[in-house]
């Protein structure tokens, strides 16, 4: 077990160490990384059934392109991006579509969402592939982005933001630095570490492509100092490349947060509510870079990823190269997890991950780690005590917020006040909860407050829409009434003014005559019918009280 | 003596002119307090408050004819917001106006609908689409859940269903209350 107490010293390197800055706050939790990082990554077994949620990324869910019963090939697009902020989904193996329905997906809510289920045929047969290869350099950045979009690549660090949007800074922005995030600051997670050690050239090739798309000047590869092997491997891979540098950064959580990393590398801070592009920096994860390389040089869409399977319940923790959609149960089995002693199953790390409700959920594009904690080894949940206003959270906050104030107002449901304390700059890193001596679930309060604010905003929008619609309806009714009134008036005006008593009588007589004619015709008709069917006298029976059904027609 | 009267008189005239000018120059059209109240109401236009819509209720609150606790769709949030705005004490919802219910949306059973247009006439936000003797349907995104279309339907084909959460509308629940030292 490596702890934060024994920093690993690096041998002196030829490139001069660039100046680094320090963000405020941060914590050093026990890293627990060696249990999985020492093992070579293996390819997970091909599962019999894959469940592919259509919403694995930030943005709109993808639109299915296949029907139940369709045969699909490995890498075939089975759902297309729906709108600008969206990503397509591809079949991770060849097989048959057996269901398109709602299944539980890995999400903090535990809710279900639309998924495509592929039953593998075991052949793992690829579709036709036409890799771009080195020709990418001749492509316009926008065409290149389109290829990346069609490959379904999203940020693999955990957020799942569609990568092609990140690579599109807009005409007015110049990107100076492309930062590659190999920091991996969360405890337990080692998938980026293993990827950097095992496939450094894939990452570098991906970076060259991303740099071309962004037209960025330089490329910095940031790796935490506690991964010396990865730093070594990446340094070897960039030999001979200009404007590429590997920058070891101090081991401190949350160093891997994009905005903290930018501060560490450049000393610049991204404005509140702003994007890193505004200060000329774009950050991509190492896994994302490798996925870009696979898409361009092998025409492989994002159908697999490195995932760390670790935790106290796992006997053989390690990294697996997993097809997206593989049920978590199979991965736990392959890593000899003790399912009878499984307490909490967390997707992501212990600081920012969320608990999963079932082991039958599938791996999605953002599943960087599955942390299975043994029930028998889990410490009892600490008692939550009142806030003593010690301010430890404030010192730990890497965003310079005042967590205790936000907690106070969120608890009192005074969400406006939480916003005054810049709630929406909170990155939910969990440093405040980690240091809280009262064990307050602070991050939970901020998530709750954010959710309430978003809901209120949505409701306000809906209310505004309803008000507009109601008002236009009222206006329409008024208008129609006015038009009717105007028509009536016009008709009245068109009528002869000198109708007088005589005219009205004449009109009455006309109406009377018309009614008489109608009655006469009806009587004749009745008589005719009676004449035809002599024995039955139904009409005569009904006639005296005049309640014949066809009376209705006259009124 | 005369100088003092003259000076005060002049001042009075000058300030009178300034006030007169200000009242014309900075005249506020309509009643801004009604707009502010209306902005806080949920705009379901359901009439449960006893007024024919949210704006009439807002006018009634501003005129002192109605209390702030008569809006069941707004619930506690709206009452607190109104109390804040008007500087009054929040009070519980008046049970005579109804109870707080989960957010609903109307659904027309399209197999039963006879196309009578009665619900279309009842809908305060024009969220029902259809024509005489043609099937009607509800535009769910525009429906406020006011239930005004349910009663007029002669064949009872409209039902109110609670809005289901999906992963886009889901929100984190409130954390459990802290333990107090015993």
C-alpha cells in the first residue's frame, strides 16, 4: 500500500522542469493505487449480452438506427447523435439486436433509460474499415472533428463531454496549449496510468491529431509524480517531437480537475462560469487521446475502454480492456470479486464516484473505475454531527469557496444565498466532506441545492411559457369576440332601416309560411308511410303529443 | 417677514414643479406589484384559488382581496416567495383551495375521444390539439396540469398522470438531517 507519506523521488531528467503554480486547498487521501496498477491490463472476456445505454455522455441521448432483430457488425453505428451536444453509439461486437427498451443504467438516480441490447454471436466480426491514417493531416480541422464525432468519442476521464466540441474552439479563439490530463488524482483508479505505460505511442498519435484539429502551439502532458513509470514511458514516446513536454505535477487531490490543472501548469485561472478555451487552453484525457488515435488510424469507434476493477471486495484487482456495454457482474467475476461480501459498488473513485444499485448494470463510456468495497471491511458510517464552524472545509476547498456558508444556506433551503457564494463554481470534488470533523455530507448538500435551483429554473421557464400561451389565448378570444360583434353590427347595418312594424310582420308571415310548408310535407310523408304499412299505426300513436323523433330536425 | 414668505413660497413652487415633472417623466404604466406577484405564481391557470387565472389572483392579492395561501400548485415555495415579496408572514396552504399534489400532465385516451372540442375550449393554455369530430391530443410540454379539461369531457377519456422523472429531470435528494448530540 502506498500512502501519501512516501513521495516518490524522480531521477533528474534532461528537460528543465517548467515552472509550476499551486492551487489553494486540496487534500491527500490514501491513494490505494498499487493494488491494481502493478498488474498488466488484460482484455475482458467477450460477454454474451451487451447493454448499451443511449445516454452515456453529456447532452442529448442518441437516436437508435436499428430495429430489434437486426444483425449488426462490430463497430457499426447503432444510434446516431441527436443534436450538437450528443454522441453516437456503436455495436461493440457483432451480433443481433434483441431489445430496445428501458433498462437501469449507471447513474446516481438508479433510474432506467433507453438501451440497445446486443446479443453477441461470438464471431466479433468487424464492419468494413477505411482508416484515414496519416491522411488526417490533409483534412480541414472541421472534417477531422466530424470523424471524431462519428466515432462516438467522449471525454473518458469521467465527465463524458463530446470530444469534437472540445476540439472546436470557434473562429475567434486561438488555442495555445493542449493539455493532456494523465494526472489521475483520485484514489484507487489506475486505468490512465496503465494506458500511459502500455500504449504511450497511441496517446501521442492521438495528441498529434488533436493538436492538428485545434491548431495548438504546444502540448503538455501532465502526470502526477506518483506515476514514475508512466512519466518514463511518455517521455520516451515524445522523443524527437517538438513542442511536446511531459510535466510531472505534484501529487495532490484534485490535481486532475481540468481547471486546477490549468492553474498548476500555466498559473492562469479559468473565469467563473467560463471555459478553459477562453484562456487558450484545452484539456483532454489520455484515454480520449488514445481513442482519437484508434478512430483515425484504425477506423475504430469508441467501443472499448480501460477500466480499473478494484476495492477491498476484489481478490485480483487490475485493469481490464472492456467492451462498452459489458455487464459489471462479468467483470467482477473475472477479477475474483467476492459477491457474497459486496458492500458498496462505486463507479468512479471514492471521492467523486457514485454508488451503483446493482451489479447487472453495464459499463459505459465514462466507467473509469469500478470500486467494490467488502461489507466486512467497511468501517461503520461515521455519525454526522452539527457544523462547528471550524473552517477546515474552507482551507481544503480547491476553488476558494466557503463550503460552510453554502452548507448553511443549502440546509436552510435559501438557494439564492448559496448562489451568492458561487455554488455553481463548486466542482463537487469532496475535499470539504473529506476534512469535515463533523462528517457532514457537504457535497450532497451542494448537489441538492444545484438540483433545486435547476428545477426551479425549469419550472420558471415552463410558467413563463404557460403565461405567454394563456395571454395569447385571452387575446385571441377577445379578438374573436370583437370580430363577431363587428360582424353582427355590420349585418344589422346592412338590413333595411325602415323595416318597421310592417316589415317585421311580413318576415314573421314568411317564416310561418315556411314552417307550414314543412309541416305539410312531413304529414304527407307520414301518410304515405302509413298507407304503405296499413296494419301498424305507429305514426298515429306518436302524432298527438308531437314528440316524434324527426321533430328535432325542425328546431 | 415678506422675504421669508416669498422664499418659502418660491421653494414650494419649485419643488411642486419638480414633483410634477417627476410624476409625468417617471410614470409607471400598470401596477408593478401585480406583475411581481404574477411572476411568482406557477401559471397553471387552474383557478383553484377562486380566481379565473393566475393574473386575476395576483391582482386580488395586490388589492388585498385574497390571501397569499390560496395556490395549491405553487405550494409552500410560492407562499414563501409571496411572503418574502410582500413582507408578510408565511402561512400554511388554505385547505379550502385544495391540497399540494405531485406535478401532473393530462393524457387523452385517443381510442375513446369523440372529437367534441369541449376540452380544447376549456384548456387555458391551448395545449390541446384537435378539430371537431377529429381525435384530440395533448401537447405534454405545454400542459400545466390544471385539470380543467377533465370535467368537460363527455366520455371521460382524459386522465391526469404524475410526471415521471427521467435521468434529465432527476435531482439529488436532500441529505438526511444531521444527528444532534444526544
